[in-house]
C-alpha cells in the first residue's frame, strides 16, 4: 500500500486541499459546494467541477494543459470533499 502525502491520498490531492484552504473566498466557496451537494459522491463531483472551472488552460491544446488535466485526474475527489467538510467543522470550533 502506498503511503499518504501529508495525510491525504497523494500530492495532487494535498495541493488542491492546500489551495482551497489558502484563500477566504475560495475556502467558503468550496465549502458551500460540498455542503449543498445531495450526497458525498455529488459533493466530490461538484467540487471537481468547481476546481476545473478555475483552470485557465481548460480550452487549450498544449503540453501544460495536458499536464494539468493529468494532475486533476489523480486527485481523490471523494477524500478532498470530505476534507473540506471536516476542515469547516474544525474552523468553526476555533
């Protein structure tokens, strides 16, 4: 079994979690996406759409667009949605 990266499945998942938590607007927006979903699976799908919508190379045909796409495919969106939800609970307690 492969080791986790900073407590999450892999580096790509951790990077997105870090960026979602780094900016107040993004943090609250991501949390709303997860909170409004009808199920954990929907939360993961909606969170992926939210992140992909911010991709500046989404409509490009370049090496870098392909690399971003490959990185997005490696993210564990279910784990990330759960982490966003749990992080919100921790911030409310502080």
